[in-house]
C-alpha cells in the first residue's frame, strides 16, 4: 500500500477557510495539478513557471518539486523548471476562483500564483508561439485557483524559518540567548561573570 501524498492546503488569509486541495486534486486526477507562478508579463505575453503542487514533508513544511514530468523546459539556477508562455488576453479570459468564489476577469500580474490542472501532453515540446485560445484551454484544463496572497505568506514564513537559528527542544529560550547574549547597559544584568551592579 502506497502512502497518499500530503498536499499543502492553503488557508484563506481573509477568513481562514481551507482550499480543500485534496478534493481539487481528486477532481482533476487525470491531469498534473500544478503550482503556476507568473514570472513575467511583457508585450502581451505571460511567462508561467510550472511545478508540481507542493507536498508536505514529515514536519509539515511544504516542499516544491521540479517540473521534470512536464517535459522539456528552461533551466534557472541549475534547477529544471517548466516555463509556459501564453497570450495574456487568453489567460485573463479563463475563469478564476478564489476559495470557491468566482472572480471577475482582471489583468494578470507578476507574482500571481495559481493552482492549475495541466495536461502535459498538450504542452509544447519545444519553444514556439505562445499558447492562446483553444490551445491554451487544452493545456490548462481547470479554472485558475488564485492563491496569490497565501503563497506570499508561505514565502515569508519560509524566509523567516531559513534565517532563524535552530532551537534546543529542551530549552528554546536558553538556545536563543546562547546564539545572541544581551548586555543591558545601566542594569544589574551583565553577560560577563562578576560584573553585575548591585
């Protein structure tokens, strides 16, 4: 028996509702449910960076895989990614949902993040004209599930975690003080032994 993946299931920053990603992945089970980031918008063309939807590791932290399963792609910083170029007008005509609510069409912006069901067989095998119309609908089978705000929150948490020192499980306060001992001027507390004022 294989273990079912534990997907990152974002909660709305507006009201705390869960996206219920397991149900969405199940709904689009014939396709590759993906994390799509708008990397660039220029001259009416949107560049989407595609990767598999993140799973949770043993400690409950989201992990991002590369996009090898999506076929040939570009390489950034030595990591294989899949870049999909689409005509912005066609992308903006696709339905957008945010935690079960349909949204009005709006311009796509750099940094937007969507969950999308991708049909890898309909992706271009080599760089060619950006997808639009029926070709785009064939490649992206689902609505665009907007998780932009939640993805930004996730990125901030990941950054803070990467900058924080590891804590001693037995005494986290002591571990923090050991990393950065404080010397309070004018107080009776000094870090050097025997120098405290009475």
